[in-house]
C-alpha cells in the first residue's frame, strides 16, 4: 500500500471504499476516451456509471474494498506492535513505577 505525501513514511494509506476503487479503475479509460473532458465531466460520468453498474459489479468492488481494509488493519496492527516495542518501559523490574527525578535548577 502506498503512503500519502506528508504522512509519516511508515503510516499506510487509509483503505478505500467500493466506489473509490470503481473510480480508480474507471477513470483512466474515460480520460482516454474523452481527452478534452475536465474533472467535473469525468466525475459526473463515473457517478452515472456507478449508478448503472450491476449489483454483481458493485459486489466485486466491495470485495476489493474489504480486502483493502483488512490489509490496512493488518498493517496498522503491525505498526502498533512495533511502536509498543519501541516505547521504553516506565515500570521497574518489580512492576512498580520508577520515581521521576526533580528537575535540575542551574541558576
């Protein structure tokens, strides 16, 4: 899964829904078929195609979205485990908390 620009390098891109997957797959063909259409025209046509799509086609994109979401959740769980391992332990060996030292005053 790609990462978004500006996000931490390890943060996976959020999962996409069924309609978004449909848009990602439909947009390139529409742009080739209608090179002079702008973003609005392409968006309207994709919306019309989605409304006209069969339930079987929509179910296909829902399965793709579900797989994407499962992958995203798996990656996030892994990253959370990695982050938990990186956190220094604040508990002492006996399970009690470690007392924090008072701040130094060097005036």
